[in-house]
């Protein structure tokens, strides 16, 4: 079930509770892992037209190495912390009849230096220093109505937009014939790199933790993960496009070239505690409770587009657009439960469950950011090939969750990982 704060879970402790690394019972350990995230996402329009996301598999490799020196354990690890995405075909209703692909992809990874220390027979402490990188791709189409909601100070229900591009845009609109409008606005920064997005940022974070053996059968764990310090994600060679629909003339599209900055993008802090209980040598029962502080980092999604000085940008050359989409995510409390049973010296079976309320307010839900899955069931096994080698497999089934946005879009999201 993802519970991991109070027992030996190998070098995965660097992303869970680093104090558990002190349970290392060999001179050294190397773990190699690959995870496959399989989301199943759809977005149905207010008129009932369904679009399925074609982004259905995301690969997340990891490795970790730890070594013991007396009471001290240290090492190095690389982990894909999280991230996923969606992609809707250009001909779907989200393409607004203009063949616009709608796509997101977010990835976060860490190079981690852990240290754990055995204080005494009961108490272990640990900490990590993390180098963090993040990447993001975004192709997002807005209807004219959605765009005007951002730029009209009397509206701004879902976000806001400002800057010299908005001012120039308003001046142009004021000169057009009555009945003219905007068909769409389109933010576009993406690449074909499987490991990082077009917009990139680098920074740091850290974790601390402890474990305490209250009895020979019961171990308690506690950990805190800091908010990352990434700052802004920056993408050069980006585009901002829009299409005017001029009364008596018809559509007129313009694409602006420039750079985009995603402002203050961070991974949230987390506080967690748990226990591991061994009623006998065959059984291990575990439970964790974690609090994820989304509200501190997901109050809004903010971007700044700066048009370059090329002549094709016309009067918009060297101008800027600041766009904000309101998010106002809630902090999330997650309960994680699990059990492992040793069938023999070589085979261990595992099952688990976790649940956390969807942190995304319905009114701000966007089918490009569908982080609404609440309940997961897990199963797996571990097999010892010999005294020094083992292999493990897990499968996670995320129950389909559904929510309706403030614009009456119906989003569903389930997973098999």
C-alpha cells in the first residue's frame, strides 16, 4: 500500500524514511528498479462528447546503493519521484475544431545522498540531501470565452492574465468591427525528449527521519520531507497563438514566438508517521499516515510568456503575457495499510490499500491536470533467488475517480501501475 516509514524497504528508504536505511544487514546493497505508470484518463465536454487521453504509459527508472561503515550507512540513489501527463488528439473536442493537440507531461527526479546512523539498539536517525530536477511540456487550448475570462478584470473566475500583450490585444480588438471575437488562445511548449520536458528547472530539497523499536515486535517511524526549491521552469522556443474571428472577414490566426517561464513550480512538503508490527516471523503488518502540503505549492499555475523581437511577431514583439490559472488545491491526508506473509524462506506475498481525498477543487479541475485518483489497491511478491539476490514485483490498481469541473467538463481517471 506504499506504507514504508518503519521497516526495511531497501534503498527506497531514500524517498520514504531515510532512517530505515539503518536496517541494512549486509555490508552493502544495490537496488535496480523500473516502474510503469498507466493512467486511463478521459474528459467529456458539457455537451457529452468524450475524449480519451492517449498518454497511457510513463516509465520511471530508479537505482540505489548503500554501504555500511560501523553504525553509519551512506550511499547514493536516483529516483523518479513523480509526474505523469495527458494527451488529447487534435481532432478531439478539446482541439476546438482547429486541430490543436492538448497535452501535458510533468516529470520530477532526484539524485539523493543519504546518511543514516544507529544511535542505539532502539533508535535510528537519517537524512538526505536531494538534487532535484523537473521538466514540463504543455500544449493547452482555451476557447475565446475562457481567454476573455482571464483578461477581463470584471470576470476572472478561473484565473487572470495581464501584461503588455493583453494591452495590445485589447487595443486591436477595439478597432475591429462589431461582432468580432476570438476563436481560441493556445499555449505551446513541448519537446520529444522522453526524460525531460521543454521547460526545465533545477534545485534542491531534503528529508529527515527516525525509527524507534518500541518493542521487539513493534517499530515506529517518523519523517519530514521539505518543499523543493526549484524556482521557475524555463522553456525557450515556445509559442503563444490565437485566432481572431473578424466580422465580415473570417478567421485570422497569429502565432507568437518567444520564451515561457512556469513560475514557482515546486513539489510539496510531506509529514508522515507509521508503524511496522511483526506478530510472528511469518507476518508483517504496516500502516502509515502522511500529510501532503499541496496548498503551499498549488494555489495557482502561473506562466509568463515573453515574445521575441522577430518581425513575424509584429506589434507584439518583446511584449509579455502573465497568465495565472487558479488551482487552490487542498492539503491531502493519506492512509496507507499493508501486510506481508512469508510463505517460505524464498517467497513473500504482499497486499495493501491506500486512500487520500482528491485535493483538486472541482471548480478549478482541468482535464490536463487530473490528479483526482483517491483509492489504490496493491499486490505483489518478493522472491529470493539466493542469499544475495532477489526480485520483486508489484501491481497497483487505482480505482476510477470522476469529477465535474466548474465549466461542466466531466473528468475520469483510473490507473494500473
